[in-house]
C-alpha cells in the first residue's frame, strides 16, 4: 500500500466522501452544547450501531445487487417474511441454531426465486422484485395468521439486546455479526474473481458476457446471496421486536437503497463499495438519533434524510462527469 | 472537526457517571412518546402534557417536554428507536404509548435498568418494569358500545365489528369488551368480526367497503373501535345509502369528522375517551414518581358515551373539542 495505484486512490476518495458526510452529520449534532453530552457518548453510539444493524446487513446484499446493475425492492417484505418464519419455528420448539439457519435459508429461497426470474426469464429486476414485494408480504401475513407471532422468551432475543446502558461495550452480538459480514463481503467484492465479475457485469453486461463471464449463473448467485443477507436481517428484526411481525419493515427497501446510494454506488451499476454502503447506513441512523435527541419534529427528519439522499446522488453525478 | 472526533473517541470508551435527579433550578426532562403524531387523538394527549407542564411551572417545577412519535407512523421498530434514543439522551423519565404490548417490553426494561422511569399510557405493556399505566378502561369502553348498540337495535339484528390492528392492546380490549357484552344479547348475531382496518384511514376505508359489499344488505349495526376505523366506516355506510341511521353505527374516539357524523345522524353513538386527561395524568404521575411520592400502578382516565342527545352539554363539548389552541398555540 506504500504506492497506491490510481484505481486504489479513486476508491479511497469514493469511501472518503461518505466518511466526510458522516463526520459532518456527527459534527452538526455535536455543535449543540445542550445535546453534545448525551449524543457524543459510547452508550449512544452503541444504540446507533444497534439501530444500524438491520439496514446495514440488508445493504450488504443490496450493494452486491446494485453493483451488478440490478435492484431489489422486496427487501422489506423478505425481512418480514423471514422474521415470521423464525418466530413460527421458535413456537414449534426448534432448537436455536436450526431456527437461525432456516431463517437465513428462507431468505436465500426468496433470493433464488428473484434470481431465477431475472436470469432465467430475462425479466427486469425492478418488476420481478416489485412482484416479490407483494408475494412475500402476503405470505408473511398468511403464515402469521394475520397477526404477530409471539413466542416465550428465546435466546434469539439476546442477539440484539442492549446491556450495560451507560457504556459502549459490550456491543450486542448482532453488531459484531454485521461488522464481520461486512468485512467478509468487502474482501469478496475486491479480492475475489467473483467480486470482479460482479463489477464487470454491472459496468457492461454484454462485454462481460463476451469476455466469458457466465452472466445468468452470476445473477442467480448474486440474488440468492443477497437473499441470505435479507434472511439474516430478518433474524435480527425478530430478535429486536421479540416477535415475528408480518407488518414490520414496510419501506425498508428504500432505506437500504438510500444507504447504498449515499455510500457512492450508482444505480446504473458497476460502481459502489461495501464500506461506503455501511457508512451510508450509519449516516441515516445518526440523523435519526440526533434529530430525536435535539427534539426536532419528525417531519424535519424526513425532509433532511430526503435532502441527504439527493445530495449524495448529485455528488456522485459530479464525480462521474469529472471522471468521464 | 478534529476536536469533535477526539471527543467522540473519548466518549466511546468512557463510562458515564450516574446522573442523579437534577438540581432544583434544572428543568426535569420528560419525553412523551405517542404511537403517531397525525391523529387528532395524539394532539389532545400533547395538549394534556402541556397543561401538566404549565400547572407544574406555576408550582415552581420546571419541565422540559420532548414530544416525539415514531418516524413512520405505527412502525414498532421506529418507536423502539425513539425510546432508545431518549434513553441515551438521559431524560429524567418517559411517558410512552406502546405500539405493541410485547415489542416495546424489552426497551422499557432497558430504560428501567438505566434508571429512567417509564409511565405507560393508552395501551398496555406485557411487562412489570413500568411505574404506572395511565389509560382508559378500554374493555369497559367496548362494553358500553355494545350496550348502546343493543339498545339501538332493541336486542335484535346482525352486527359487524371492524377491528383496528393486530397487537394494539387498547383496541383489542375494546373489541373483546364489545363481543363479550354482545353475547349477553341472544338476539344479536355477529356476522363479521375478523376483518382489520389497519393503520390508515385509506386501508380501513377499503376494508369497510369490502365488508359492506359482502354484508351490506343484512347488517343492522356496526362497531368500529377507533378513529381511523370509525370515520371510514361511516363514510362507507353513506356511500351505499345506509347512512342516516338505517344501519346503526357506534364508533370510538371523537375526531372532528366523527363528531360531524354524529351530528349529521350517520353515527348513533361515540364512546369517547379523555386523551387530554391521559397526557395530563401521564406527566403528572411521572413527576410525582420522580419526586419520590407513591403512585397507583393503574390510573383510569374514564370513558363517556356521546350521543346526538347529550352532545351539546358543556362537559361533553369539552371532551369533543379539547382546547388544543390554548395549549398548542
């Protein structure tokens, strides 16, 4: 790393932009002397990190999909359905590891269906996953009997439980899981042949195909892998609500897409980074947390988050124009 | 920016010292967390909280109020986030209307563990970690609605219950009270009680239309357990020409539109809570607890049946038109 190549430099800059954004947002809330003593504490950042876990894990899958030139609108429904699957299995008395595994696999199954339609039938991912958004949401309500699935206390609840409310450590297990998955995915995206193929696919699908990349197989793998992340997020949601809720996470897909876009990915595919997406997810969580604590009304939060998304895309446009 | 970062890093590792009750000149910070902020009901709660704040200020007790609903109306996860964020804000106490009796139990237990007392209002919580539960006796409200409907129908006819949403303890108690009381009237038959209106007026309107499309010709009486189901149900009844009392309707809560429907004769009765008293009693109970005074574990804020006959009485008018402007400017 002593002599970074030009591409490494660009990548560094791409990640640096979102980092500046994150520091700026933290700085804005810290500027208020009344809020600072509460906002800038380990305890508060533990809460922010915990609140980021679900969006962050989903963003891992979504980054993969968006970089490959696709989109997935069924994320929120997938999280709801897999959380109901998990809760139902707990009620049925399945052991904890099996519940975790099946919840993740349920997500993978949804992803496989999406991938099969996108790759096998050459359908537009926007439409396919829009359909899946309805199918999975309906299936979740059906499976849950149109109500929440409540179970007696389970060790799964511990994954996202906050302990020691006055300090940063220990972080809930869910935060560590998200960090570990992010590190693995960052390596996969940058260092593996598969990761490079995902970028190639998003940058120019035809060129990728002509250079011998098995486009359809890759799409199938990408959507299935992303589905596994959505299932994992479903497990986290289950743990957080301590119940399976078929109406949870409505509109989550928009938060996830926003995180990925704020993180520097382009919706036209071929660019984006795991680190950027993680910071994008953090920026939104910090905005929510900070506006709560500053006593800003809810509508201000919505307006500000909207503006941040538009700014992020504008910055991306400028960057591309300069590069082009 | 560098100084900010340094503070942040320092703060991450620091264990913050226990903050006791603030000194007399420092205001008590109290967060009031409703289920949403757009329903008129919650605005009355807000007014009640401000009323308590003003009365306490007159006694020399300063209160700083944070009024904050979930970012997405009726989203459990977002309400959990609000509770957590106020926990690290180190407010002196919270007054919370939980969106779900189970999902909010862990965050409330967490706040209690962090030494922040929580008063629950409006909807029950499956927990014993709260200071007090300030609410309408919702079951009683459902019973009152059923008795009134039975009287309107002379004990004979087919009845529809349009439910509100799963997991909302307050409306579920009303629905249970309504159905239990109807059973005492063998001439009344429940022809539908398994449909849910959902979070918004739009979803409830669709559910009401669909129900009336199926049962419109055989139904004689309808009960809707809250504002967001009652208003669309009355509208759907008007749409099919069954307004004006041809189908008897009893609603819950006193939204502006519901009161108009009552006056116009499309609604024959409204079971009305006292949200202003709820906000008031919630804050007052919390402050009493913070001062170390004993408080009741359950505070009932009462229900009243409002009909076209009694709606002009002064005390009913105060319920129907809470003096919001006086408190919320």
